[in-house]
C-alpha cells in the first residue's frame, strides 16, 4: 500500500520529548523509570539510535517527506498547532499546519509501522 499525499508537502512527527543531550538523557532516564513514554519514539526508533528497520523502510518507500522533531525543536507555527497534543503527526500544506494523527491514534497503532501506514492512508488517501 502506498500513500499518495499529492497535496501534502511535509509530514512532521513530533516526539513527546526534548531534543539535545540533556533532553535525551532526561527521556532515557524517564523511560527506564517508567515516568516518560512517547509512542512515536517507540514506533520510529525504540531503543535504537539509528531507527527501526521497519520505520526506515516505510519512510523510504513512502511518497511523503517525513521530518521528525522533538517538542522543543518545532517551528513556532507548528508548536502553536500541536500544543499539548504530542506525540503526534502533523501535515504542512503551504504555510498551514494541521494535526492529522493524534496522540490517541498513535497509541492505537501499537508501535506497528503497518498500522501507522494504514492509518495515514485512511487520512491522506492511498495509491
């Protein structure tokens, strides 16, 4: 199943974690202690620094452009759109952002890339 995205220019996956060395350390310690969790992190890379093979394969075969950002790396317009609804996947069409996959919908994917692909196809259309 391919994803069309003919109008979608860029998809932004926004992690529920901060970037940078301290942000990464804080998230890892939080994950180990059970105080931090990000379903998008689980889906794209889990404990791997390089990324899960399934995610990399999906991103490479998709016609969509993905940009993965930590919450503190978002452009201000995107941050206004995502607000506290992270992790999420947002789309950018022209100069406008909208959240297309909510935190709750990411949970239903159960960290399975195939489930995410089906969800995105239902939102964006498939080829």
